[in-house]
C-alpha cells in the first residue's frame, strides 16, 4: 500500500514560505494514500501558475498544460484510459478566467474527474493582478483604484450547470480538506473542490487570520448535501460567515460509462489500427 511520501518527488518546492499550497499538497498526498491509490494509476493535469509548479513535485503521471486548459487534457486522459484516477489542478485565474468556458461545460458532462482549484483570489505567479474571484474594492496591479467587478461564484455556477459533486475546502484545515478530496475522488462523476488558499505575498486582505475568523464546517451543521436548492443558496454565502465542506452531491451516470466504445475495454487497450481513408480523400479531392 502506497504512503503519502510515495507521491512526492525529490524536487524542492519553490512556493513562498507559509504559502497555503504546502497544506494543500500534504492533504492531497494523504488523500491518495488513504484511498489505496498508487502513483502509476493516478494522473494529474496542472495549470500554469503557482499551483502548476507542483507538476515537478507530485510523483505520479503529471502533465503541465497550457493556462486554463487543464480540464480538456484531463477529459482526454479519462476517455483514453478510464481506469485511471484523473485530477485536474488549477488556480482561480486559469480555472475560472481563461478556462472558464471549459469549467462551465464540463459540469454538464459529468465526466469522472476531480477538479481542484487553488482559490487565492489573485493572480499570484504573475505578481498580483486581480482574478475572477477578487473581492470588490481590492487594490491590485490591474485595479489600482480598487476592483469594480463582482467576484465570480464558482460553487453556485457548478451547481447550476449540473456538477454532481461541489465542495469547498480551506488550507488552514488540512484534515477537513483531506477528507473532502477523498470524497471528491471517490465520487463517480465531475467533482469540483474549490480551495481557499491564501496568497501571503500578494493578497493582504484574504489572509489565514481573515478566513479563520469566518469559516465554519457544513458537516457540523447537520447539512443535507442532497438538497440542490438549499445548496445553491448556501454556496452564495460569503462575508462574515463562509461555509466549507460538501455543499452538493448527487448520483448520476458518468460520461465515460455511457460511451459504447468503452463498454468492453479502455481505448488504450483497444490499440490503434490502420484505417483506409482513400475513399474519403477521393470524395473531397
């Protein structure tokens, strides 16, 4: 049985000391180990940004994609080899900004992948620009007079678009975060795990202290994750109180389980056969 350390390379992380990514990294590796997974049957697709650097220190099948394009790559991996556990990893900028279109429509498909989003409400690696989740009024390099746009609400969008597992974690609570990631990976369908991950360098508003004064756990409130209408309303709660945990979950057939081409074996097991396309070339010549 694999241990958390088995999912770790010898490459030293270059995140800022105190970055929430360290806690997320540890929670993720512990979740994989406790689920009984192995590095060779786990694939993870990484975005550009601070979170994307983790492709170097996660020991598994790691793919460093283009900015905002983790979901299409993860989708393709799952279709090619549906026996793999597949995770897409992004930041709030790439996940909800550049890759927002992929996020919207993948919620509809219910492909069995887990989407982990490091939500620090800022573009961190490019040194502090406003992101889709930046708070109104926050002064950044791109909003020196304060952010004017209302922040994007990923949980509400995911629920409305048909995602079958929607959750939020906090890197300041690694035990809860680990359990949420485990449940997300176990879920058969598209899972969103939005993770509140303070950027200690560029976001001086949404700090660890700020969050710890506000977050509370849904599991301690006898929360019913099957009630979609209540989940949609709860996902919009933000301010003095910020809920974490599993907001919504439903059981539905996954995308790949409904494909007749994958009924008997995965695509990688079927192999590639030469096809005669001469008649098509002749027709369109």
